[in-house]
């Protein structure tokens, strides 16, 4: 139990380090937020100006914008660690690898949460959907989706951060794995917007939880190998 | 020599199974001649899953034992799996055109899952090509292969939930095999095709493994050559 508590402490310390450097430098959040906003605008141009059609597509557009921007965010957070070989230093710490993974993923989660909430607000305004009417289920969906994207993103950013073709490989590897998350999150969001007429919201949220658990466990179990010689 | 015999047997088996599937077995009452595509289609899909399972297990083997032979098996599985996946999708589209009236059916969970499968493992192969150092490549590939394999059931389940109208799995439900509606001739042909394709798969796996080992040996020799040359330059300066 005490080992678990120590791991949690280390994870929080790493997440705090990332959060602090983010607050001071704003490498990830600002650029990613504007990227998400631009993506939403372009979706509007691509599908608009029919308001009804945009409102129908809103849940899908929301999650695509969050996912695309999320790729940039997790990439930025890992690039931080390549300066001055910080990742090698991190790997040298005599602490459990799960704790390092958890710390990086928590940092990613913080950025993803900000991103998800801001994009949700922007979708509400741009595509005229009723966000205020279903705030709680929407926020739950955002949190669960953010956990999944942060878990998968941290893992794949760790795989690709030292590659030459990082910008292509990260989305190429990450997006197909995130497909179930996209399906479940879009369905849950659509159900929440519609007031959950068919009572399916819970089932999609459960699928999100299952995805998150599997990916967090898989990431925590394998991230150490990446630090050692990946 | 044994491998060559296996290859010859596999070739004969595939040709024989194809002949039976095309000429001997009667066409399906509802789907007509197009149903014959099902035999290689199902066999390829089965081998694709088998290949990716082998890749994931070989990845675990590498992380556990640190023996690069596991990595060669993983590479063989992924490459051959991608080929069979592409073949299964192609067969599915050929079959979908006459039977469903469209090549791509978004509501079919297995088709969309298989397309994602292709994307996952093409990414895996690209990742391998971008990493030069053998140990590092093996580790990256191993964990990406494991996570991809973990993702497959979730993808399948979520897309199935999303909505489905695919024929229910033929082999998975025994009542369908024993059901008089599926005559023994069809079942026998499918099993024959499965066996023939699996032999061919085994042959390809062995050959690809041997090739991967040869490539690794050449890489290693080139690396040693570089070291030697560097050492000679160092000594002569």
C-alpha cells in the first residue's frame, strides 16, 4: 500500500512539473486550443451553413476536434522531455515506471480536460446545440474521453517522440486505436444532447470506462520498456 | 527441404480447395455464385487474426526473453497479417457489390473493424521501418503490437454495438454448422479452404522469418564492418 502511495506521489510530482511548465510557457494549451477552434470553423464551412445539419453533426465534430487537438497536446508534452535529454534523466530515476507513465498521463489529462471543456462550449455556441441542458452527462463524457485520449496519447507519444517522422507517425498509430473511444464518446454526447430518449447513455459511458481501464493498464504495463530502450 | 515440401503441399492444397470451391460445390440458393467468395474470404480473415495474435505473443516473448528471434516472428506475423487482412477486405467488397449492392457497408461491424485492423498494422510496419537499431525497434514494435492486439476486441465490440447486419459468425456458432440449412458440402469446402490457407500461411511465415533473420544478420555484419573500418581509421591516424 505504501508503495502505491509513493507511486502516486511521484506521479503527482511529474504531473505538477508538467503543469507548472505549461502554466509558465503555455506550449501545449494555447496553440492546441486555437487549433481546435480552427478545426471547428473548418468543419462548419465543410458542412454548413444548414444549422440543422451542423447541430446533428455536432457530437462527431466535437470529438474529432478534441482528438485532433489532443494529438498535438500529448506530442508537445513529450517534446518537453526531449530537451536536454530530460527523458533519459527521467528514466534514470529509481522509481517505478508506472509512476512515470501515470505522471505524464496526468499532465496530458489536465490539458485534455481544459481542451474538452472549451471545445464543448465552442460547439454549443457555433453549432447551436443545448449544452446547458445536459451539463452533467456531457462533463462525465468529456472526463472519460479525456482520460482515454491522455492514456493512449501518452503511450504513443512515448513511442514516437524520438522518431524522425514523429508528426506523421503519432496520429497514424494513435487514431485507429482511439476509434472505439470516438464511437462511444460521440454516441454518449449525442444521447446527452438529445436528453437520452433511448436510455443508452449509461451503456456508452460504460464502454468508455472499459476502454479507459484497458488502455491505462496497457500503457502502465508497457511504458517502462519504452523508457528503458524505446 | 522440409519447408520446400510444405510449400509444395500448401500450393497443391490451395489449388485443390479453390477448384472445389469454384467447380464442385453447388452455388448458394440465395446469394448465387458470389457466395463462393466466402471460402477464401473467411479463411483470410481467420489467418489475419491468427497472424496478429502471433505478433502480439512474439512481442511479449521479446520483452520477456530479449531474443531477437521473437522479433523476427513478430515481423513475419504483422506483414503476412496485413496481406491477409487486405485480401479479406478485398474479397468482402467483391462479395458486397452483388449481394448488398454496395462495396462498403458502414453498418457491418466486421468490415469496419477489419479496415481499422489494416490501419493499425500498417502503422506498426511503418514504425518498424523508421527505427534503425534492432533492439529499440523490437521493443517499440512489441509494445505497439501488444496494444494493437488489446485494442482489437474493444474495436470489434464497440463497432458491433454501433450497429450490425453482418452474417453471424459461421464457425463461432455450432448450431449453424449442424443446421441442415448449411449443407455439409459447404462446411467441408470451407474447412478444406481453411486448412489449405493455413498451410500456405505456415509456409509464408517460415519463409518470412528466415528472411528476417537473414536481414538481421546482414544488418549486424554491416554494423560490425562500420566498427572495423572506424577502428582501422583510428589506428592508422
